[in-house]
C-alpha cells in the first residue's frame, strides 16, 4: 500500500482512538443516593431512615426527584420499598427489625427505575454515637418580673406559628404562703392577640390562649391572688416565622396517631417525624395540596412516655429544631397536665450519613478514567511508533528507488523489479492490527458505560 495512504490511515486511527479513550474517561453527571441515619428509638428494633437522591456534575451537587426501589436487610429481616423522591430529592423509609440495635449491620440496595445502582452496601454507624442536643425552651425569659407574686411562663409548643392559636402556661409562686385563687390579666403588644383569657388549672396556675398576627410580639401579665398580693411579668413570645400549622393532640394513647399539617405560606412540602426521648422512630415527607395546602400522616405510637412531633418545611429541620421548625410535645399513655407538657424540652437528634452512594460511583468513574487514559496513551504511543516506522520505510523506499533508477540508466534495464519484503512491512501490519484492536476496545468501553 502507498506509504502516504498508510501514514494518513495511521494518523486518523490514532486520533480517533485517543479521542474515544479520552471520552471514555471523561467526567460525567453522576446520579446517586445518600442514606441518612439517626439514633434508634427507645428499645431499638426500628430505624427511620431518610433517602436523598442527588446529581453531581463534578462541580456542584443538586437534589433531584427520582423513582427508586430499595431493599433493606437487617437482623434476618428484609423489606422492599418503591416510590419516588420529592422535589427536594427526599423519601422517608421506616424499617422494623426485631432486636435491632445501634451498630448492627444494615445492608442497602437502592436502584433507579432503569435498574441503575443509586447506593449499595452496608450502612455505617458512627463510633461513638453523637451526643444528643437538648434545646431548652422550657420557660420564657422575662424582661420584667417583679412584685410579691412571681410568674413562670412556658409555651406549650415552644413557639407560636403565625396565625395559629397557641397556649401559654403560667405558674405563680410567692415567698411565704402559697398563692390562692390566682387571677392573671394579659395585655398583648402589637402583633399578638389574646384568644382566650387566663383559665385557672389549679390554685396557682392556668393557661392563656393567644395567636401571633405578626413575626414578633410580647405580652404583659398582671397577677393577683386572694390575699391581695400582686406581681407583674413582661416578656417576648417566640414566634416561628414561616412555621407550619399542626393539628395533633398533646396526649394520646398507644396506637395510631393522626396528624394534619397545613401550610400558612406558599410552601407545599412538610417533613414530619416522631421522636421519643432516645431517637427517631418514624417520619413522613408530606406533599401539601389544596387551598390552603394541607397533608395528613398517621404514625404508630408504640411506647408510652415522652415524645416529640417535629414538623418542618426543610428536610434538615429536625436536626436543629430552630427557626420555623417546631418540636411539639406529645405524651403517650396516661394524660398529663398542661404544666408537664409545657415544661418538656424539644430535642434535636444528630443525623449522620449511613451510606453514601457517591462513594461507589466515584470509584467506578476513577477506574473508568484510568482505563480511558490508558487507551488514549497507548494509542498515542502506538500511532507515533507506526508513523515513525512508516516515515523510515518511505525514506528507505525512496533511496532504493533512486538506486534502481541509477542502475537502470547504467545497464539500460528499464524492466521494473518487484521490491522485496522487508521487516518494516511485518511490523507495520502488526502495528496496524494492534491499533485497530485499541480502537475497537475504546468503542466498547464507551458504549458499555452508557
């Protein structure tokens, strides 16, 4: 074959193989899932997980809504889930496994609707487990508290949601003889409204129902008892700006608990979870619909005692219990009084990454990148070697032709001669075969990764 044609073919095959190899090893947008864990509830045996589907283009990571199917195995129990993550890329998964305890292995296999792996492997527990955070909002800080009677004021839900009626519990104390037949007058500042005045729940305590009409407010309280003693209290009332409205009891028996969440803004998502005093026992990601936007969830109350219903418009809200996130106290079992409920402190349980699907994807892409680079560098080296051989062969062939021409002129022998085969020819043929295999391998690597 003509050397010029061979040189062009080798150059074209080399460039094509290098380009395909680099494409095979190039970065791409990766879709994977992250499984978030939390401390187990009292007694263990149940884990409430949060699944998050995300995309990573190598620069930024964004949440995406994606269909998924998940298989979870722990303690000899297997549970299958299927569904679609919401616009925040979140789905809540609750899994029962008898005698499950922190540190026990949990295996995950999460796939998308096309069978692609989003996350696969064993979940990892932090060692040691992060300590729990207690957010103390048991009583409100007073700007003024004076007189013979002193008042302690607590909000039943820790903060008011704008537009939703909340309840404040007021306890009155004194030095000397305990207060008797206490009456409290409440005067709200601008932004607050008294819905129901002070209602006694004993000789020295009672409740006041109020609603926030703005983003902040304060109230002045004046107490007086049957002995003529008086006291004044003035302080700010916490308002959770943007908080969701929640319709749920503050005490309930063991069994199903029905919760209704209503949005007071344009938000259409609500994250509701049930925590006891040890960890996270259940959760639900609600899509709020209608006008006003609302959603419903039902939880299974299994153990008596103190619980919290944590409601937020953010999937990370329950990890902090601040701002618009509300931790509503819930007592399961025998009903308790308002003062006990009002004194409960909301808890924020730590969250941790139990399984990161991007770890496996990054390893797969790194292997693919190394393979692509190997193909490209190999094709480049082989192509350069072949081009050098072809150029040397062309130079050698030119010299032979010149010698034949000189001999023909001297001997007047114009009869053409057949050029003998040289080792160059064998090496060129072998190199072309190897380059062709490299090109084929690069094409297979690209299409096999799709």
